[in-house]
C-alpha cells in the first residue's frame, strides 16, 4: 500500500510539472539566464497562468505569495497572478492581472517577451 501511495504522489508531481520556489531559493533560481516567475496564490487557482510551463527558451517557476510575503513586497506585487520575466536576476518585463484577477497577457504575448530578451543577447 505504501508503494502505491508513493507511486500516486510521483505521478501527480509529474503531471503537475510545476516547480515552486520560495524565499530560500528565489535569488538563486532567477540568477541564471531567462526565468519567468508567476506570483500566485492558492485562493486564486482558477486564474493561474495555465500555459506557464509551455513557455520555451526560459525556466519557469511559481511562487506562492501567501507564504513568501518578503519576496512579494520586494518586487511590489500588488495583485495576482503577476508574471515577471527575469534575465540573470534583473527584472525585464512584468505582466499584470486585470480587475477580475486574470492575467491580461496570453502565452503568445509572454513568449514574445522571452524571445525578445533572448534575441537582444545576440546584439
């Protein structure tokens, strides 16, 4: 029974495929290359950016703002979901939610931002 329970947990983690970060590893995770971070909260799960893990040419993470208030404050995140694109730890672009707490950007818009940052590295 214990093995079955572990297998179910493993499958759930693979299906979700979303890496969460927190205050302990935030700076380390955003320090390298292009990183997209969704500032997120469980109470707003119906409005999460479901296409986050479909972004290419970047690493993606979620951070739960209810458990990581210092990071939320440091980056002045006042509404969720908010997506911030970092390049080597420096904020390059921010996507905010609308009045209904839904992200105003779609995958194409966020991906375009990532692609632009990537292309600018070669100029």
